[in-house]
C-alpha cells in the first residue's frame, strides 16, 4: 500500500456535513487524534515486525546479516512482514475493549472482557484452554472469537514465540491481581500489549494508568511488570493530547514519583532520559538500559530511542530493535510512542506495505476512536442527538 492511498482511507463516522463537535473540539484536532491513534497501533505493529526478525539474534549476528546499521527494512517471510505475539495480544486487548463497550461494562467488566480476550489468544497458542476456575465465563464464551473467524486474520492463530508467563498464567484458570499474585514475573509480556488502552482512556488518564496496570497484572504480578505497562499508557495518553515526547515522558515521571509502587520504575525512566540527553548511542546505551526482556527495560529502551530521534519514527524504531535482547517488544513499545507522537504519516510506506494484519489494526484503532473518544456525542443524520 502506498502512503498516499493509505492516508486517503481515513474516514470519520457519519457524514462530515452533519458534524457539530462539542467542547470546541475542532475538525483538525480530531483528524490529528485519529491519525495518532492509527499511527500508535500501526507503528507498534511495524516495530514488532521489524524486531521479530532479530528477536533471538545477537547484535553481532544482526550486523553480519543486515550490515553495520543493522536491520532497517522488513525481512519478509512468505511475502509478509510477520508480527509476533506482541501484536497478537495487543489486538486481543483491543477486542476486549471493543466488546466491553458493546456490552456496556463498568471498569471491572472491561478488565474481565480483556482477560477473556487473552484466553482466546492462549487457546490458539496452546490448542485448547480450560474454563475459568473462578466461574467468570464459560468455555463457550472463550471459543466465540469474532476476530479469528475471519479468514483474513489467520495470523492471530499462529505460534509466534509466545511468552511463557502469559501462557502459564492464562492456562492456570485464575487471573492475577493486586490481591492474588500468580507469579513474580516482571517480563515485558504486559507492556507490549497495552497500547489500545490509551486510546480508550485518552480523556481519563487516571483510570488509563490503572487499567494499564490491572490488565498487565492479569498475567505479570511483579510491581515493575505492571507499573511499566501503566506508565506506557500514561505517556501515550499525553501524546494523543498533543504533548511532545519529552514533555509526555517527564510529566509521567513526575506523576509516577507520587505513587509509592512506582519509585523504582521512575528511577529507571530517569536513567533512560539521561542516557538520551547525554547522546549515548547504541550499542553503548544498552549497558545502561538493559536489553528489554523485562517490562521496565523495554520501556527504558523505547524512551531512550524516542528521545534520541523525536522527529524521525524510522530512526527511533530502528535504534530500539538493533540489540541482542527482546527486539520485537522494544520495537513495539517504541513504535507505539513514536506513532502516537507523529501520527501514521510518519511510518515508512515500505514498512506498511507488507505488514501482517495491517487492515485489522487500522479498523480497531478507528472502532476504539468511534466508541470511546466520540462516544459522548451521538451521531445521526441531523447531527448530535442529546
């Protein structure tokens, strides 16, 4: 897909002649927001796909295969830029949010819809899944998967190096929470999947942070495993609302410092900021930041790369994946930040052209926008209906 045609496909709900927007929201700001929503989820999928090709490779083997600058373009398999479990789970997060809105759920109901969607993902990965031992939903409900029924979405069922913690937690029959710890994992399986939550909560940052944490806690119960997820949602919400990357990160750090469980995470984020401010480039930066196998390191690498190249999505995402660590997750999180900041037009056309599940990711971004961001406004052919 060429970039120009990609941008032309933008549609807002209803007929533009009939829009009257409340709260002085103007059309251009709304257009910008939708481009940011789509940019966030598409660039996250691109970063995931770029990094997935080198996820288990050392930096020296990446350089041997792709040259001294590392991987910069998609390494196609069967003509596709394949996404990993990171984007699969992000898509299932979005499914849970969409179902929650359709079913009129409250906060806890929404969290359980997300959990149910993760169970659907686990069912495809494991071949079968047992029902919730807590009686939260039936096996039949898990087997009703509107996404996987579509022949275009078969990549959702593929085994793409799924995370052990996610699979173990989801097959246990129980969900993790602050009251029930399933494990002490701070792996990056939480942070890699939460970006859609920032769209749903783009006007409610406090509950957005909370849902980012609680949805990660379903499977990852170490404080750094879930607070890093909440922090990413906070940063993305600020970016959707027009903040610069620097301001979004620094404001989030200031807010996190006031939350006792986030003190360690705030320090890790500050280290990422100072590494970028000192212009410490790859590969030296990774000795300060880690390699992204755990949530706080994934966030640190993404923040560092985004602050190093705040106006260049491609350079930032390329910097975030070329290391010996968990390249698909660091690419997914950096892509989400850069796409939220710069919008979908900043994504290289060559990356989007063969991206797996691209149409589904776009559709979900637009559905989340229509349901959550425009939902206070009811549309019909006469304009707003009170």
